[in-house]
């Protein structure tokens, strides 16, 4: 393993004013997104849609440091025959790959899941590296559920352990692991319960990373924010989300980690931007704080595109706008009226 090289890639992934586009929806998830805009989820439509984002040159050059791809996409060619990976690289962005194989029920822990895909991962990583991937992603899923029932210790521990095993395999293959322990926003819990569970999951994750000898200088952490569940009766303000998230991360994430790139997790586009901006406005942080959004970067372009070739330019404008807003938020320089001006 060449740690200097891993660290260089990790720092590029969280470079000032830039963040990551999570375009790694599995076939099942992208079908749900396409159903919502009335588009059939064929291989060609998935390619056309992703190609339009990767060809949004302004956004890709200035605001998107890297793109997380799904297995299908990393092997795909654009309409004109250029590999999609090449289009990403030509824009100065780094190709990455989702390598987990989704979740399975965790035995003896009703309602809980474990992320799978470690078997044969070493071989798959070698092939992905040859194909151009310089970072990878593995997502662990923690559901808070009813108060004090979930998550179980078994679920938190088993998922943290799998994340660390994955991260160690990635670094051995000269690939930067995005370590993603996601505590879901589903549920009626308040922000403090999310804070408590996320803190626990982060503590377990860093403990397991240590035991597996993962070099923290060569990872990027992708956590959820401390935020109330979608069904919670009490919404926390933007400032409260920012302050609690920063406090939680300062307690759990060593300064050796180059950067933290949040998932959006079901927040609205503007909420996800405002929260990231408010955290960076707090300032004086030991790591870069940026975005690795899927939904919060893609809602707008998906709607604008709606599967029609004549809407490609409008979809690219919508994507570029969100990328720019989040790029500003990564610097703590976003303002709500920039959204209104664009509308
Ligand atoms: P969301 O931003 O839509 O949560 O997706 C990010 C992601 O990569 C989840 O694994």
C-alpha cells in the first residue's frame, strides 16, 4: 500500500469547494427514481441519464471531485462510444465504485440488516482499479426504530466490523475507501436520539478501523448528520443540526481523517445544502466537511430531464446549479437568496 498516494486521492475527493456525486443507485433504486418521473429503467436510459450529468462540464470541473458509480456504469460507454469513466476523468473528476452488495437480514435481530459483499471483494477491487476506480464505497445501514429497541449491539458491531474489513481490503488494493455508516432518517425519533445512535456507530466504526489497521489518512468518512427522523414531531433548526453534528463528529472522528462527505439521506435539496453550509460557517474544523449527495444532487436534474432528449440542457443546468450551491456550502459561502435568483 502507498499511503501517500491514498492520502493524495482522499484529499482531492474533499478539495475546497468540491464534493462527490453519488450516482451509484442500484438497479432497484434507480428504477424507483425513474418510476417517479415516468421513465422506463432500461440500460440505455440509465446510461443516457448518467451521461448527461458527467457531461455537465462546468459542474464536473469546478464542484464535483469524484463520482461514485454502480457496477453497470463503470463498464458502460457513452452514446458516441467514449467510456463513461473517461468522460469523468477528462472533466478532472475521479471515478469511484460502490462495492457492497446490499443488505441481508441479520439473524436473531428482527428488523435489522447487515451489509454483504466481502467474499471475493479483493478480486473485484483489482478489476475496478484497472477500470479506473480510485475510491470505493460501502454503506452500512442502521435503523433506529422504536426507542431503545433498535439498534442492537450485534447490528452496530457487525456492521462496523464489515466496514473495517472492506476498508482494509480497499487500501491493500490502492483504493481509498469511503466508509459509510448510515443511521437512517426513517422514523419518529428526535435529533438527540439520532445524535446518540450515530455517535455510538461512529465510535464502533473507528474502533474496528483501528483493529483492522486501516490508515485513517487514506479514508473518507461518509456519515449522516445529526438530524430528527422524517416522522418526528419536532424539527431541529438548521443551526441546531449544524452544531450537534459538528459536536458529534469532533468527539468521534480523529483529525487524521482528511475529510468527511455527508450523505443527504432524504433531506430536501435545500436543507442538505443549508446544513452543510452552516457547519462550515462554524469553522475551525480539523477535517474538510463536504457533500457526497445522491438524492439532494439529482432530484432537480431528474425532474427536468424526465427521459426526453430535448430536456438534456435544462437537466444539466439543474444539476450544475445544485453542484454549485453545494460547492459554496462546502466553503461556508452559500446564501439562501442564491437559490431564489436561480429560480
Ligand atoms: P443520498 O444522498 O440520496 O442519501 O445518497 C447518498 C448515498 O450514496 C447513499 O449511500
